[in-house]
């Protein structure tokens, strides 16, 4: 029977152990360290709700973080990560343990000190990542239930980006940059149209979704289906919108440092047509 051998107990919910396959690991699990001593063996089959940090760099970062974080919060984050894994049926990037622990511990301190941070991308995050947003809402609600700390809706948006980061294996800074890019593109559209797009409209939601998947296609280097006849027609029928679409794709190309194929301009022109004022 394969088992873990306890090398060090960090607290009731975190131990350092020798794993039969991965060597030294950080093991996170509810009560995993309770009444454990160095040298104790824990049969793998008997361990439930356990997470391993196998990457050496991740291990070191987490070890440094643990002494600064309330043990109860570590337990709550374990519940949150387990909930996300069950909801998505996905294996999460192990960095979520460090990123989410660090982020939420700091967020709780800010609330306790009345230092609230506004989330400028809250609406976009909610629309672009609806599933992640709902899971983030669960996380923030759980913290309120168990710690009595209300992090607020702005924080739900921030947590949603961390969840997306863990699901897509992208650093949260990249996820944040893409959300910022989408917000900037919307601002540019509104500036050109000289009006504010109705955030509750279906067309706005579709535009956000299109921009999200366009950015993901571009990031992966995928080429959208080319439709030269449609491109020529749109360029002739909607010259102002087409010109704006070109401008938007140039911004995307510059910010993403990736080549953007012409078909993206056509698709974007069609989405702009849906939300544009009648005279455009």
C-alpha cells in the first residue's frame, strides 16, 4: 500500500511529506496535520480531499506564505478549491493554492483596515467569465459565512480571474491583461460612437463574448475562417464600422504581440453593426 511519510507538520491542514512517486511534496487537506508527528505514515487511500504541491518553486512559495495566513482561511481555501474542481470536473493548476491564499489573505486585511479597492472590470468579468464568477461568488460567500468578513462584489470579480487562471493554466496577470484589453476596446468603441453601450443588452454580451474568444484564438495563433467576399461587402457597405474594426484589431495586435488575420476584422465589423447607432 502506497503511503505518505510526514517530514514536517506546518499546521493542522498542511504538512510536508515524502510521496512515493513525487518525492517531497506539500500536502494540503482538512485536518491532514492534526496529531501527526515526523515519521508518521499516512496511507494514500485513506486521505480524502488532499491537494499536492509537486513543483519545487511552488512548494517554497507556499511554505513562506503559510506562517502569515490564518489557519482557518487555509481550510476554507481548501474547500473552495475542492468545490471548483468538482464543479468544473477539471484538474486545476496547483498555483491556485498560492495565488488564492495570498490574494484572499490580503483582501481580508484590506477590508479589516477599511481599504477597499474598486474593480474597474467587474461587469466585463461577470459577462466574459460567468461560470468562474459564480464559483467566485461561492468563495466570497463562504468566507463571509465562516469568518464573518464581507469582501464585497468587487472582490468576486478578482477571485473569478484567479479561477480562470487555474483552469486555463495562464498566469492571473495575463488573464487580467486580457480583461483590461477588452475593457479598453469597449471604451474605444464608445469613444468612436460617442455613446455608452447598454451593458444589459444582449448585443453587448455577444460583443464581449466575441472579443474574449477572438483574443483566445489570437493568443493560440489560430486563424479564423477567411471569407473574402463577405470582407469586401462589409468594407463597402459599412466603411465607418469596418475602419473601426481595423483600428480595434490593430490595438489587439499591438497589445498581444501576435499576428491577427483579416477575417477577424470582418467578424468584428458584424458585431459592431449590431450595437452601432443608426447613422453609423
